[in-house]
């Protein structure tokens, strides 16, 4: 069997050899850094993904050695394969930068300005994209389209108002689960993600649609409004799970596990799919084997202050008395007995959904 031939492709003046059939986007990812175009809809593990968001457009200034003519229009790098001798411009092309700015403006036409309250804030691909390529204002003068929030089962809530129709969740449910009960309904500006006749998404692996969503359209109801991701410490952990690999990222604050997600690579893509039991029902740190801190590759705010190595993994061995001349700590006040508001038995990370008034005592009317 003959080996697959290697093609030389030059992207932003950097030459690399890749196997024939490699897309421009994946070739750029092998170089890494800013050379790799952003992608909001392409997902390497999902067949059929890509070609919808248009954020990965690049300029092909030279088609190949055999046909050096440039391509007349910008092309989607996630769907265009390389040719031997091809030359591509990404960040070095004014056309690409201008087009990407326009695409970001288009994606934000109907997107709500609710980053301060959105659970995806701090790890949102659209947020990062808008910071890099967006504009301070908008020229859109018409009313934005809005949708009601929908519960897609026990653990997932849909904010269709935030959706950019990347189709990732549809492909995930179609290819990962036994049956798909949601998809894109209607056409044009009326298109929306919805379930078929108000069905619930209850497949054992359906929670992965939350991880693949690049915006805050699909959210984890067990984590909503409980904490900000930049206050949490991501930790690699695993457990013996009969359904999936059991390899996850725990998002801790102290000893509390606030949420569980699949591990993601530097492009924000899931490394291994995890089941709903690991994601939603295993929130005790004692049920996991903690491996160490998770290195966040993306340039998001969640990478700030998270250190690899021994820092953050080993608790201090010194007692309070050892560092305070033998004095023991004094309990100044029991806030529960004084205020009589908070219920001492309530642990925030174990509440089934956001905290409500009924989680507190109501005897101060």
C-alpha cells in the first residue's frame, strides 16, 4: 500500500508539509497560534460540520505549483483542502481581516448583550472572536429576534436568542446518541434549534451538546448562576465509569465541585465524550481521583491565575496554630444563628438548579 503523499503549503509565510486531503484549517492548526483561523461551527470530531459560520475564511494567493492562479474569492478553510505549493494568507491579508470583521458583525446582529449574566462568559468562543475582530458599535437598527427559554430535559436549558446556528449540537446528537430528538426548524431568519413536538433530550450522552456549543445557547441547569468560571479551579480527574472513559475536568472552588465537563484541547474541542452520570450526578470530590490542575490552553480569562505544577494541588500542611504562635482560631460569629436567614444545611453546588428564595428561611416578613 502506497503512502499518502505530502503537500507543501505556505500559510502566512510559514511552510509546512501535510498529507494530501488535509484542509487549510487543520494545516494552519499544525502551525498553531494566530496562524490558525477561528472556527465557530467546524468540529473535527463531527462529520459534516463546518462551512456555516464563515469565520475561517482565508485568501488563497496561489492555487498550487501546477496552477499558480489565485482563487478569485475568499474560501472557507475548514472545507478547502490543500494543494501542493499552495500559498494562503490569513492574518496577513487585509481582505480576510475586513471580511472577518463583517462576519462577526453579522453573527452579533441578533445576539443579546448579556455577557454579564451569561454562564458562558469567560469561556465563550464568540466573546473571544468579538474582542479580536468585532467593532465597538452596531449598524443594526431593527428589533433583534427573541425566543423564550426552553428546558430540554432535566439538565439542559436552551437560550435560542443566543444561538448562532452552528449546528454542532445537532451533529453531536445525531452521531453520538441512539436517536436525535432536536434539530433546526424553519428557514431563513425564522430558523431555530428546537425539539420535535416539545420532546426532552434524555439520552445518556446528550449532555455533550453543552460542551460543543460555542456560545451560551445550551447551558447546564445544575450550574446556572452558581459561580463564575474564573473563580473556579479546573482540575483533571477520573473515575471508573462503566459508560464512558470517566476522564473529566472538575471545576472546584475549595473542596466543592461546582460542575463537571469533558476535557477540551487548545481549540476548545472535546477530547473524549463523557456520560450524563459523570457530568450531572457525580458532584462529590470524594468520588473522583484528582490528577492535578488543568492547563487551559485558550487565551480566555479562565486561564488567569491557574497554575500548573505543585501550586494549587497541595494543601498547606501547617496548622493555624503553627503559624500564629500556638494560638487557636476563634469563632467570632455563627452567621446562621445571628441572621437566621441562610439554612446551614444548604450546599450551593448540590442544589438542583439555581439558588432560589425557597432555599433560605422566610421568617423576616
